[in-house]
């Protein structure tokens, strides 16, 4: 069972050559079989009940062994905490935001913030629903799913070069169909993020605990479970429709995708 079952993650694993020597030593010491996903979530839960300064705490990383090489996605806890706080404060008036974030918690997050402000996090997270643009980075052949000791799982992995090509196609299709706007901007931001990493990196979308909720909703609709998830196929259908000017096809794929994940998101109110 996932400690934080409502979180999905988009990760970039960079090859060891992308890191400084000191970091390589740290990441080399992490066993490839260690449960880093579980460890990261446990650490996140601990921070909910204590104002542990993320910038002063030893950080971890996710490790992936592929074709004899090691790839690493650092947790980047301090950078992600700082960015999340900044986004939250920008989303509401200052005199309101202070009621949601206690002063001691904000102080803990901002300790040494000047050293992490410009660092790029290797991990993006989403709660309760996975952004459609994330699915556009992958092909159905990139998908692995099944069940293990933590329950159902689904993840997709591809090379960063393939992910960037698909992201550019997505951006072009959206711009040609709708012009510039919020959706186009989010896709452009995603492409900019991908461009910051080593060209030999690996991109991974991990459903995390959302795989369990997705399987539950699919079974309630009469399907066998995760094997009925066609999120990647749906986004490809939608983008194919946009690129050819077929609005019916574009709408069909998008509606299938959104309807499926809307049911998952609705479970937030039931927990």
C-alpha cells in the first residue's frame, strides 16, 4: 500500500555522467532494488507533522538500471518544496496565504532557498488526476502494468528524445487547432522542462497509488481492471484528430481520457 496513494509522478532519470563526482558517489551507494518510491513518500508524510528544513536534510533519489547503465532521478526535495510554496503563495492574496502555511513551516522551507531557487527538479507530481499532456510523451508500447506487494501499478518509460519529439508534436497540434493559450503554455513549459536534462535521459510516468483507484473505477464500470486503461491511446487519438482537422476524432479521444480520470478524481471527496 502506498503511503500517499493519491500521487502520480513524472520523472526524468539522468545518466550518472550528468552529476558531479560527489553526487555520483551518493547515488552509486543506493541499491537498485531499494524501495525509494516508498521511502520518498514516508519522508513526505513526516514533513506533514514536523517542520524539518528540506534544504538541510540528506536527500534521496530513485535509481533505474537499464542496459547495464545506472540512471538517477534525485528527489530534489528542497527545490520542489520551494517551488510548491511559491506557486501556492502566488495563487492567493498574501494576507490569505499566511493562514494556510504556518510561519514556522514557511521558514523551514525557505532555509537556504537561494541555493535551490534555480535548481531544476527531476520529478513533477500530480494528485488525484494525471494531466493529459503527460500521456502525450509516451506510446502504448512504453507501458508496463501489473500488481506487486504494493498493489496494482502502471508506469511508462521512454527515451527523453522520443518524449521531446512527441511533446513538440502535441504543442504544434494544439497551437494549430486553438492558438496560443493556457493549454499551449502548459505544454510549452513541459517541453522546456524536458530540454533541461541530459540527452540520454529516460522519462518515466508512474501512476503511483492512483493505479489502485483507477483499477477500482474501471472494475466498477464492468472492465477487468488496469488492462482496460487506454489513456495513452486516447490522447494519441485526440492529437491525431487535431493534426488532421478531424474535430470528432479529437473530441472522442479527449472525452474518453477525461471521463476515465474524472471518476478517479471524484474519489478524493469520498476518502
